[in-house]
């Protein structure tokens, strides 16, 4: 199941909210939350939140939920390292 969640992140190529993942994978949010916590502890995904005061200077803001939504989400940690690779 964790691989299925990671696959969904790879397909979407952006941050996904708990609700969005729950709907796409047809998994109860409470169950999915535990799986996402496991993936965070494993270092495969990280939790992100959109905050207008930080979004304008963030190099990965295009991966996040829209600014102003104040919605947290999760994203692949490998997506975070992509901008660093491009600028090198």
C-alpha cells in the first residue's frame, strides 16, 4: 500500500492533501494518515503547507497547494531536491 501511495505522488508531480489522496486511493483519511506518517518517518515524503509569507521565496512553491488555501499537504522528498539539481 505504501508503494501505491508513492506511485500516486509520482503521477501527480505535486503536493497532495490528505483529502485528495484519500479520494484518489479510496482509503479512509484516518487510515491514510497513519501510512503518510510512516512515509514521513522513512524520509520518502514530507509535510508542506502553503503560507503566503513564505511562498514567494520558496523554490518549490509550484509543487504546493495554491497560496492562500492554507492547506497542508505532502510531497515526495525527491521532488524537493529537483530544484537544487537544476541550479547546480
